């Protein structure tokens, strides 16, 4: 009887060890898939920490995994920056509900000294942006020029505290590669850019 019990115990132990090994192997595979290398042309190779309208700080690579429509702006801008928001909303409204759910929209400040989470949240609320898709964020001051360069945005700080800057919507694929851009601003979407967004979302 004792021999039978010992045999059963050994079998149960072996089964438990096998299950544990299988679990660890599955977890290791999942982790390796999550941290797969970025494509060589991904802008996410540039390290940057962003603080969003809720005061949350995160590496901008946290946006990896779904296409992103990205622009640079600043909250005290009264002219072109509101048009940038209108342009992004125009693209958003031209998508189907399923497409909208797959798109992220990221507006990055070029004026982090003044664009605190409270300032970002004020614009977020005033423009009635959807938190499921939209994020307004400020980088570290030393990262602004590098981010602008990666996105192809030109800007210059003026003596009165305003900025002279180019306006563009930049489309990134899920891996952070630039696949399209438009400098056509306004609520009526650029048809070519809209088509590129739809293609990116269909992949």
C-alpha cells in the first residue's frame, strides 16, 4: 500500500512540475513577443517621457501597438493650434466606430514650461475630446526639439512667448513608423491622408 502511495505521489509531483514548466515557457514566450525589437525606422527609438492631461508620466513608446495620429501644439496658441485639433477631429469623425476604436490621437506640447497637466486638461475638456483615443501631453523641455525633428515639425520660440511653427498631422503605424502626413488643416479632412489612416487601421 505504501509503495502504491509513493508511486502516486511521484506521478502527481511530476505532473505538477510539467505544468509549472509549461506555464513558465508560455509566460516567457508572451514576454518575448511583447518586447520584440522595434523596426529600424521607428521614431520610438527616440527615448521620451510624456506627462499627460491627468498628470500621468509614461514613455511615449506606451503608445506602441496601435496606429497613432500625432501633432505638436501648445495650449496658449489661439490660431493654428485649434485648427490642428479641428483637423484631427475631422479625421476622427470620418472613420467608422470600429476604425475609431483602433486609432490613438496624441498631441505633444512644444511649450512644456507652461503646458502643465492642468493646462492640458483645460483644453481637453473644452474641446470635448474622447479619453479612449486622445492624449494631450508635455515632454521634458530637453526632448522637445528631438521629438519635433523626428516628426518633421519646425518651430521657433518668439520673444512674446508665442511660437512660430509648422502645422501637420503625422500618421504612425502601430510600430511607430511614419506612413503619412498632411499640412492641410481644417475640419474637412485631407482625402489622401484620410485614406492612409484607413489603410493603417485595416492592417
